[in-house]
RNA sequence: GGCGGCGUAGCCAAGUGGCCAAGGCGGAGGUCUGCAAAACCUCUAUUCAGCGGUUCGAAUCCGCUCGCCGCCUCCA
């Protein structure tokens, strides 16, 4: 597998520190910063404790992620529950002469860590030239950044060797990832906007303290843009996941996103997501038809070759820096091949085994992308009263009573189901599936 | 100003030196069909923002121009 590493600006073979026997054994840590300036501001505005605010947002975040099928981390630590680790890390940095305390603040001294700037491709002189924020005179260098901030009135604070205060902007990520993944670990991810300063500072703090490489591969994703239109509450075009999930199938949303490579920007568009939903229909109908197709003889001459080639194409695409658009291309081609098998199975051409194998493979591939995981994609079997209407319509069609047949189809529509006549019999699916 | 990215068909989007430039959506024609829908088949970029250059050969490498975007220390 090859991964684009921001650190080296090129695709590299991925070689994990401790290889799993086959595939990869992943421990995914997703950490939460549950105290920062914004949270404190919000808490003061609402007149509630800061942690109450962050708890609420973390809870809502979890619910939103679940709604769109994003899996939680194996560990989801919170900054405020790891203050001692941060203090210890800062003490190490001070001991190694990389940090200094001033009036209850502690700063990281950038000049003492020569690799600073490597991840983001900045050179220190340019950083200084570009400084546009008022310089804190107590810092030895304007580019030094805070590891620990002395408490101001009305702020939550924790005890430390430098007095009551709270962690600086970047230290919590170093402390938590080292706690749960060790001083060196394989992959660190994040949005591309975090490259500088956040990830740069994480590296400085972590490697400065341990002398060992921190994350070995840095993966950064592009943004979801809102196009020309600015997000604004007054324009009522703010995007929340809760809003979006009301209007779109989570799988359609996922398919839309996977259609663009993760490192490229993607523009939010209702229309694009609706297109993705139409494309998704290819898969859901296939699963439906494959499950209900009848006939065929056992031991077919399976097109194992073609099927295998498509699966290999998918794997190769994913192994090449997670090229999901290309992987999806293989899945669509696979679905086309499988629809042909549906027809052959119906014609009794004995393609059932190959079809079953192919659909199973397609489901597995989709599963690797987080698709098709929310139960029957076609809405499952219809309830008895719908079955009854479908049967009644079938009878009307048999006696060529088209008027009655169409009335019944309308009635079924009104009750939220769609009936289509296929060579294999009526296909009944939940409307919109 | 510094660093980096992007510009591929009507729309979206892969492809980064050499078979016919993936795939999806949309569109056109056909097969099937009571109708509708679906599926399948065929077609829909002699061309990759523009101009030069390197090369036997470039969407892919280099230079310039135009257009768009991200980052450039208390926002994690």
C-alpha cells in the first residue's frame, strides 16, 4: 500500500511499525480538545461550566457521526482527563532545554528544535517576516508557542508546577497520542489546514521531548467547500449534519464524497448528492434482484476471471493512496457485469453461483468503503398490506386490467413503496431506495 | 510578499511519459416491455486553461501567461 506522506510530499510504501499478520491491525485514536478559548467564551456567554459545553458538543458530534456511519475511535480521550500527562511532557521539554516558563506561562523555544518547519515546508525566517500578530514581549522569540497558559480570572484551571493554568494549543494532542499509541506511531491524520501550525508544533513538542520520531506518516485531507456562497446563518445555508441527513441517504452522502480523492477539495452540492443517490440505486437494485432472481442450474461456468480482475482493480486503486474514485469505477463495472449475470440467471443460463459470489464480493468492497452497512439497502421486505396490493395488482395484470393495475401501483406509491415489473417478477422497494 | 495546490466531455471526477483519456450523472438511439421503471447494447473529449520548450513520443516533465483556492504563530 502506498500513502501520500505530507512529511515527504510524495507517495511512500506504507510499512507499519508492527505489521499485522495479514492486512493491518488498526488502533484508531480520536481525541477531543475539551477546553480552549472558544469553549470558554461560549461557556461564559451561557453562564455554564466550560466542560458542560464541551460535553454537549462531544455528545452531539458522536450522534452526528453515528448518523452518517462514521465509526468512533477505538479510544476517544479528552484533553482535560490527561492534564498530568501534559504537565509531565512539558517538564521533560523544560528539562531538555526546549521550553521555558515565564510568569506562569510555558513556551516552546522554536530555535532549539531545528526541524521546526519541516512538515509545513516553512523556513523560520519567512515565518518571522510573515508575523502579523502582536508580539508578546515575554517570549524569547515571537515564533515560540505556548505549552501552558497561566489561568486568567473566570477560566477553568488545573494545578501545575508553574501555577494554576490550562494546557496550550497543541500539547494535548502530543500527550494523548503518546499515551495511547506510544512515542512513535504510524499514521497521524487531519485536515490540511492543520498542517501549520498545529501539526508542526505537535512534532516539535513530541520529538523534542522524546528524541524519537513522532508520527511516521502524515495524512491530510482537503476541504469540503461551500462554493461561491458563503455559509451564513442569515442566508440560512448553514450546513449541519443533522440537516443533511434529513434530506439525504447517508450512503448517498458517502458515495458523493468518495467520488473525489480525499486530498482534493470537494464542493458541497445538493445536486451532486442527488446524483450520487441515483448512482447508488444501481447497487441497491442489483442486491435486490440478485436476491430474488430465480432459476438457473448449479455449477455454472462462472466468469471468475473477469470478477477477479475487477476486485483486483479495486484493491490496487485503494492501495494507491486510497484512490476511492478509481475504486468506485471498478465497483460500477462490477455491477454491470453482475447485472448481466442476473439476466442470465433468469434465462436459466446457470449463472447463480457466479452471481452470488460476485454480489458477495461487491458487498465486501462496498463495506471497505463503509457502504451497504445499514441493513437492506432496498428497505427490506414490504409489509403484508403492501404484499397484498402487489399480489392484487399482479392478478389485475394477468387479466390485462391495466386501469386497475395502474390504480394499484399508485396506491402502493402513496404508501411509500415502489413497484416495478421486471422479467423476474415485480420488484418492490421502499420509495427512494 | 512567502509556501503549496488546482484548472480534463453539458455537469462531477480519475488518470502524472507510450494500448481506443476510467467511472458516475445528464443526453441521443436501440433491445425488452400493456404503460412506467429498471437492466443491457451503441453513441456523447482527435482532446486535457493558454502559449512556448524538452522528448522518437506529454493531459502527464520544464518555463511563462491567465483564472481559482488553501496556509503563513494563541483557531484547534
